[in-house]
C-alpha cells in the first residue's frame, strides 16, 4: 500500500503508553471498504517489519503496543465496535487493553474479541521491563496471565484475554493442545478448549488459477491440460534441467528454508529422488543453515536438482504450473497455502499429515505421510512416482484436485457464524 495515494485522516493523534506519548497519523487506504493504517515514523519507518539481518528490533514491544493502543484509541471516533478480530502476537495486547484501560469506554461496551493464531511458534516474548513501558498492570504478570517462563508473552496475552480463539485449520487447533505442538502453551490452550476453533485459511483464486494466471507461460484447465506441459517445458529450461525430464516426475518446492519446513528431510531423500529418475526444483530463502544445505544438495546432483535462493512471486507461479508434484514435508504447518494452490494447478501434493496439510489433502487428491522421517517421506514420494507412470489415473487425480474449493468465501461463512455466536446471535 502506497501512503502517497492514501487519504490522511488524523495527524498527531496522541497515544499514551506507560510513561510515554507517541503521536500517530491515521490513513484511509481504500475507498471500497474502511481500511485504516497507523503510521508513526519513529517506530515503523524501517527497512524490516520485525527486524533486520536476522535480529528483531529491540523496541518491538513498544512498536506493537502502540499499534494496539492506537487502533483502540482511534476506532472510538470511527464506528461502534461489535467484534474486534486480532491476529497473532502483534495484536495480542488489544484484548488486554480492552479489558483494562478501555473497560469503561462506552464505545466498547459489549464488544467481543476474537484472537487468531497463525503460528504458535512466534510468541512475541519480551523482558519484564516491557510491563511498565506498555502500561500493563504488573498484577497481570502471572502464570494465569501474561507471564511465560519469566518473560512477557504477547501471544499468551491474546490467548488468555481473547473472548474466543481461532487458528487456521481444524487439525492445528487440536495439535496445539498437545506438548508436541504446543510450544509450552498447550496447557493454556487446553484450558480454553471450549472457545478454541479451527477455520481453514482461504485461497484467492483470482490470483492463483491456471485458467487466468498472467504469470505462467500457458493457461490450462481441468478440461484441457495441454498448457501444463508447456509450463513444464519452460520451467525445466529456466532451471537448466534437461529435456529428458519432460517424461519424468518433476517435484516442486516453494518454501521458507527453515527447520519447520522439513528441508532436512528433503536433503536426506535427495539421493533416492535422483536414483529413481525424478527431478526436483526449489526456490526459497530463510535460515542460512538450510539455504546452504539445499545449495549443497543441488551442487551434488547437477542436472536433476536445481535451487534458486530468494523469493520471486512470478517464479512461484511458474513452479506451481510446471511441476508435477508439490512437496511440503513440514514438521508442523498451521494451515499452508501452497498445497491448495497446487491442487488448483493440477500439481499433485505430497505432504506430511499435519495441520492444514492434513485437512486439505485427501487420498483422492494427493499423498500424505505421518511420521516425520526420511523413510516415511520417501515412501510417499515413491508412491507418487508409481502413480505418475499411469497417465490416465494421474490425470484423474489432477482433475479431482483442480475441482476442490478452498476459496475465502467458504472460510468467510465460518467466520461469520462465529462472529454471530460471539455476539449472542447464533
């Protein structure tokens, strides 16, 4: 969003935070619906969102506390609030402020909060000095409140003080209540299980559909798959892989290169992939350790495995369109989007049965494995390779995937029902 084209609503609106005052500007950035942006250049005019060079900004607790307070301060002059929907630790203090500082504000009488967890692994942890700096009552720093192993957790704040909680898939909603996936918060989440729901994220098919995608070499549909072969041919050329790969399974990966995404498992089965006559292409960036690992695998198997470090959106579209198989062997995956993109592009997913991957991929549309191990991953890839050799059955699986509907309209209906329930209308 370009602030130069946004309409400036307020200048120097004061936001008081602990002993400090911050002057913020409010922009309206869309005409068709009320989207407002909070600007405070000393806090937000920076090169990164949360940090730079792999390090968080040391004042992130201030940056996002100001955001929370600014939203609640300014919204009083814009519209009466029925539901305040907060996302992840960055807005975790909103329910806290609403039930403390703003508890007697007539604008918010009867307002309810919904807190959505997108990834429990990111918790917004800060030292205890953040309490005074953010104006939070020290009495709330307790195991039943904001305290998390001696630190202040913005994510836990949202979990404890939100009226209801959602996460981004039904399976993940169950998983995070277990020690294996709970990142130390499983007990808190179990205590709130009666108001914890899993609602899948949706896909914007205006951007992710091979029938109208301007970023791929050829368009195609479930009724006419001929364009997909053109996409594969050009993708192989782009990644310097041989034409012989046209008749072999081509595995695609678009991912953050982090421990969560199962990059170590891919490296372990790389030799199996090559020995089986398959090919693999990948793009992504992330932790240097895993960028180097993927690069070393590509260097070991030139001509069959190729990697591009960094993220390029157009290339991501070309990989979705040109690959035969899309691989997501995540340790955990709250929802995941690429497996849903892959279904629409007729690129058969091979995924670990966790989180949203488990909820969106069925036996009829892809391949799943449960155990987080190289042997389990290879068994799933081997099964996919065998299925690929039966062209009629493979194309039937592609078509079934392309017919799946994971649009936002489906998710929106579930959120609408939950909003009504929160308001006592459902």
